[in-house]
């Protein structure tokens, strides 16, 4: 009975992969990654943009709930923190209106901007998008709710 480590009929040159074979496999994997990465990154940008839109709608709904209980929108000084913690001197507050403090930040981790109308009749919430700056294009643009038009 033979106690050899190699199966019979296999010599040392045939056992394993050559460096060339390994480099070809690594090259193919790199090529596939180079082709797929841009599409995946674009898909992730679209998903964050859509998440930001939904988040702004949710925050706007929370602000409307605040108004329904208190009789007015939060002031500029109170900001979106009024959805989490009762502002001083406010009657009728039945919050918290936002379930989590993270919900008043956009998907990029920046605070959602809140701007009440000076007349007190309306408001806007805004995310500055992926760039963190006003304006922008495509899925990198700022998002405002309610929108100012088409």
C-alpha cells in the first residue's frame, strides 16, 4: 500500500495552477468589475435620491401632524427638532411626530432643511442631495418638498 500524497499518474508539473492561469482569471474578474461598477453606482445614486424624496414627504407629513395638534407650523427657531421634543410654551403638542432623530437627516447624513413661510401658511423641506449644495443635476440635485412646480 503506497502512502504517496499525489494521486498516481500525476507528476509535480501537472499538480496546481500556473501563474499565467491565475493572472488570466484575475484579469477576467477585474474586467467584469470594471464593466459592472458604474452601473451599480448609478443605481445606488437613484436609490438614495428616491429615498430622500420619500423621507421629505414623511417629514412634511410629520409637520402637518404637528400643525394639526398645535395649530401652527414649527417656527424657524424650533425647526425640525419640534417633531422630536416638545418646544417650550407650546400647548397641544402630542409628539414625538418623528419616530427617530435620524429621520430628520437625509440619506447622505446631512440635516434636512426646514423653511416655514413668513405668513405661516406653508413651508418647505429640502435636501441638498449628494453634492450638499443647492442646485445640481440628475440624481445629484437638491430635492425640495413640496415642489415649486413641474
